[in-house]
C-alpha cells in the first residue's frame, strides 16, 4: 500500500462519506489517492502539500470523488480551470523566487 501523508486517507474517507470499515476498499482508495497526488503534482510542476487545507488538497478530494465514481474523463473537463489556476499560481511563485 502506498504511503500517504498522515490523516489523508481518513480525510478522503470522510469527504466521500465512507463510514464503514473495509480493508479492501481502503487499499483501493489509497491507490486512487496516490494516483491523484501524482496527477496534481505533475499538473503543478512540483510536489505539493496535501496535508494542509488548501487548493491542492481540495483538488485531490474531488479527484478521488470522480475516480471512485469512474468519471475521470469528467474530472479533467470540470476542473480544467482549477488546474490551470494552480499551474499559473505555481509558475508565478517560481518566477518570483527566481527574481529574489
């Protein structure tokens, strides 16, 4: 099973209203979370912190919701503006850091 930031699996389970214990379901969800983190990190162009309540975590929670519903093609369309906004914010931050 992939190693996730502390409390992230529980946060995703809570977001998806999963209140029952299911080891196989948790293993599947852990894979979804890990893939979502890679997808969002790649879109941002850098590793992000998913442990804090911020835009990357928000996108990850929604990624997991769509993946669990077998609707990843819809995630890319519905969240394109959010992903582009994240990319732009990270690009600006990198530019500013280079100028200092």
